[in-house]
C-alpha cells in the first residue's frame, strides 16, 4: 500500500502546511521523514498523507502557494493489520 | 530623607564576592547589609557591604576568614 | 504516552523543580542589576546555586561555575574561547554536533587541525589512540562522557590522566551523564565540564553550565550588559561575569537549584541503579526478537541508559512513527545529531531507533515497549 510523505526544508514550512491541511479538512499526520525518502534533506519532519487524500492535499498546496520540498510515495513497510498487545 | 550616618563600606571586585560575604556574615551573626555602591567609590561590583564603623580591624579579619579580598574599605557618610 | 526519549529531554520533572520555577516567576528580580530586595533575592539564589553545582561536580571554585542556556552554549564557549590559531585538537567519532560543529568552525576560521579517535562497530574506542595522536601542537582533548546514540560511556578518568600527563586541556561534554552518573572534575582531571540542565539533571530547558577547574583563560562568546563596571568598553575579566553577558535565566536557575537538591537527596547512585536496571531489562527482553540489531557495547556496565536498534532493514523513522502512533511510545529515530557515530556503526542511511530511559520510567513501560517492538517486527512486509 502506497503512502505519501511531504518533505520540507525546515520545520516552519512543515507546520505551516500542517495547519493549512488541517484547516481544509485534509487528513495528515506529522511523522519522522523516512531516511530512504529524505536523502540529503536536513529537515526530519514530514507530513504523512494517505493515498486517498493526496490529490486533495496537492490542491490545497497549489491554492495557497504552500512551500514544501517534495512529495515522495513509499510502500508501507509494515502490514496494516495489527494485534495490539494481544 | 534618611539621616546620613558614618558607616564602614566594603567594595568588592565581583558580585560573587559580595554575595559570599553576605552569606558569611549572616552565618556568623555579623551586623551589616548590602547596599548600592556609593558613588564616591569605584569598584567591580555595584553592591557594597555596609557595616557599623567601630571595628575596622575586626572587619578585615572577617574578610580574611571568608577568603575574600575586598577591592576597597572606606569610611563614608551614607 | 510512554516516554522513552529522555536523552533528548526529560519531560517528567520532580515536583520541587516545578514549584521552584513557579515561585521564581512570581518573585525574582534581575541578578546583579540592583540592590533592592528583588534583585538581592535573585543574587542570593544564583550564588547559592553556583555553590551547589560546584559541590555537585567537584569544581574547586564556585565563581568558576558559569551559567549557560545549555550544553551547546557551554561547549561553544569552551572550544571557541580557548583554541588558538594552529592548535591541534583530539576528539572522537562519538561526538554530538554540539562538539563537532564548533570544532569544524575552529578548523575553518583559525586553522585548528582535528584528530578523530575512531570507534569499532560496537561504538568502542581504543584509548591508546589518544596518545598516538598527540603532536607538539596538540592543545586539547574534547570528548563526550557518553554517546547519545549508543549509550557507551568513555573512561573519563583515564583520558583525564592522558591529558594531564601531556599538559592538555580536557573538555568534557557531560550532556548525557550530568545528573545520572557521579562526576568529580578534580578526580577525573577535567579542565572544562559542559553540562545541560534539562536532561538527566531534570531541570528546566534553557539551563546549563560550564565549570572551570583551575586558572584557564577563556575568551567570551558574547559581550554585553554585566550589571557591574558599566563604563568599561570591554566585558569585565573577572569570572563569572566574563562569560555571562546579559540577564541570567533566574527562573530556570531556580528550577536547576531544586533539581540538584532532588538528585542529592534521592542519591545519584539510586537514580543510576534504577536507570541501568530499566535499560538492562529492556535489552534482555528484546534480544530475542527476530532480525533485531542492537548497537553499542552492552557487555559493559559503564553505559548511560540508552538502547539503540534497528529491525532488519526497516526505516528507523517508520518504526519510531509506528511506536508513537499505534503504541503511544515516544522514541527518537534518525541521525541523532551524531553523524560520525552513525558512519562508524554503518547506519547513515537507515538511522536508528533510540530508546532512552529516565528516573520516572518503570519496568512495566520497558515490557510494553519490548512487546510493541516484537509486534512491529512481526508485521514487517517481507
């Protein structure tokens, strides 16, 4: 299952877009930027957006001229089903 | 305005020394208090110790016991 | 939340620290800026806290306990304030960027040359390398007391002897050990000790200090208001004023003072024993997880309470995110501001997930974290 990580040059950019997406009702989560996606990028924060929300997220970015570095698709390395503490 | 009186003023190189001497005097029940450094004296620290004028030699002994080298000792009307 | 990121900062502070800061916020004036009771109260607090810290770290003179806003500031003062053009410095690959970046800056700006004591895949060094690297221009050894990534501790006493024998300055970054491990500057031969208040000291963020052992000339990092000798155009030369321009963080120092009291009353050995037990228990519980790779030398007792690991080739950020999001367990993933340590371990690409234990953690939390890791490992997409 593919998920999308929005990467940034710095925290300020990340938090600004997080607020914008929240305000627009686009589900997103602050998460550590995966090492594989980040490369040489300095900022360790990313926004995780699921596949069904990414198009809407791109619209919000465009409508607001929001600043970000890149959007990276990645396969989920973990299976979704979880048996928490059982 | 408070009436001026003669006091024995000790000036210090540093605030650290001033606070150290205040603590030493409190621990040993020595009369006196910290005051703003009078303008007649130039010193490293803006706090000075104001003591009764009678026993200058005694004060010198106290400073020595506290391990503090004062910048200046002077009798002043404050 | 199960908070296992104490190496970054402790979020559970002793109640007396919280009370001290709250009381300070409602009562303190500005230290060294007046003779009224508000300023004097702060002066007394600052003075007494210097005395406490001097005793706590075995610093011979309390006026040589310099307050800073954190270890980073203390290290910048120590490194940039003592090194001269053309000096040579020996450091290690265990270092945090708060040591590395000031040293690189000295390399660029003052032609200081650097030697790095290497580490093996366990993150362990060979102490003979220090002596092998010494040259006529060697001025200082700068090193961490414990790696913020692996938890491996260095034998500071041993390095201190080497430094003393060769008449070198010995600058120690005690960010991971101050408040967790007993430190005595004189016994350990430490010239300059840099510590932070907000990690194992369990004090407020924005506090820390530099302790100076002996007559060492240090040029100030910043100059400005000192409250004394106002007509001098230079920063006063006397310690501590020389290295403390501007208003001190009186509210923070009040909290730091209470934190020192708490550690002294609880007993640093009691705190250390508890934290070591937590780390050992967690280590023991996770060693059986398939494909887990744990970094650092866990055969030694000389460690800070840190366990860093990876699960197979899982991105460390994804593991940390899953721990936080699905299990409510806070850890730190990534590079940990320790680039050379990651290079030595071979984890530059993957990073590592770091679990760091503190005084307020429990064995139950270790067990929960271990079980969470087991489940995450089990769910790895193969």
